[in-house]
C-alpha cells in the first residue's frame, strides 16, 4: 500500500473542513506522511496523527515517501489520462506538492513526536471520545476490496468509538475499480442500527475520476452507548485533553 503525503489544503477540501471544525480536537487516522497535523499545528489546531507505520518508521517515513514520489512520477505522467487534473495542475505539480508535504511531516514528527502515535486499526490506543472529529483518508473504502467488509465494519466502529462528534471518511470508492464500495449502503444501515447516523456529501476534491464523495458519521449517540477502553491497550493521551481537565 502506498504511503501518501497529502497537505492541509488537500484535507480541507477532501473533508469539507470549516473554521469551526478546526477549533476542535482532531485525529488523522491513518495519517501516513501527510502534513495535515504539521500545518494544523502551526495554525494552533489541536490535531494528532496515528498510523501503523509510526511503530517502524518515523522521520524516515517522510524521506521514503519523497523518494517513492520521485520514482513514481514518470508512471503518473504516462497514466495521467486516468486522473482528474483540476486539484493538481499535472503530475509534476502533484509530485512537487507531495515532496514538500513529506518534508513538513518529517520536520514536525521530529519537533513534536508526541503528536504522532503508532496505532493500527481496528484497535486504536485511545480512550473513547478522545477526539471531537476523526478524519480518515485513503484507507478504509479505498482498499476495502483487499481489507474485507469485516475489517471495514470494525475499522469504522473503532473510529466512531474515539470520536465525540463526527468521523469523516474519504473517499467512498474502491481504488482498484473507481466505483463506490459495494458494501457502503449495507454498512451505513448497520451503523444506523447502532445509533450512528450517516450521510454522503460531494466535496470539491477529485483526483481519481468519480472519487469526490465523503462519508460523514455522527457519533454522539454511539459514543454515549459504548464507553469502553480497548482490551489490553495502554490508552495514550498524547496531549492534555481539555475535556479531561474539565472533568467531563
Ligand atoms: C494511502 S496512505 C493515506 C495517508 C494520508 N491519509 C494521506 O491521505 O496522505 C494509507 C496509510 O494507511 C496506513 N495503514 C494501513 N493499514 C493501517 C491500519 N490497519 N491501521 C493504521 N494505519 C494503516 C499506511 O501505513 C499508510 O500510511
């Protein structure tokens, strides 16, 4: 699986983030070598990144993505007709941006290591409701055909468990087919039965043709019904949570 390095601007568009959203405590899962948390931190946003790769590679992940992006750029040039060039101008622009983002990631993970937590879905090392808003891009539905529907269900529920307000997942299409994940409606119905209402929204970010839809899960009712700490996990508090200081 490709480890990618999208930016704060990419995330803002993919997840339709408003100024109000950015006042909240945010989890980026999986974050890969994205610079969202780095750039958000500069703006004073309380954001944390989690990825399974952080257990093995940390600062060097940024370098790996930089080298991989350089290596894959000629392939992207050859396959350019398969993608939409409205967000990125062309393959060279994409490569330039991702390399810059990977460098920001690398500097930030060195400067603020407590913001980058090793964790693997479907079991994250956080207490229930640790974040207001959870963002998840380019894993669950994107690789859904390889991960399987049971993993998807467990992953979605785990993201909902750690979210006080909302989970946003982008895109809802499968990378290999470009089609909406075949289990999307079924999973939404199951989540609805557990008190997690959902909606699909079109957003102003499209790179793979037709992949411009965001799934939003409303978690407030689910969180109230399912307060448990992951079995055997040492729950991490990477920063001093405001709601815990307030005793909520
Ligand atoms: C395509 S990248 C997306 C990164 C970032 N969201 C972005 O858009 O740039 C997918 C990431 O998922 C991570 N990953 C794969 N399986 C995971 C799992 N079970 N739990 C946590 N992270 C996982 C990989 O290490 C990789 O960094």
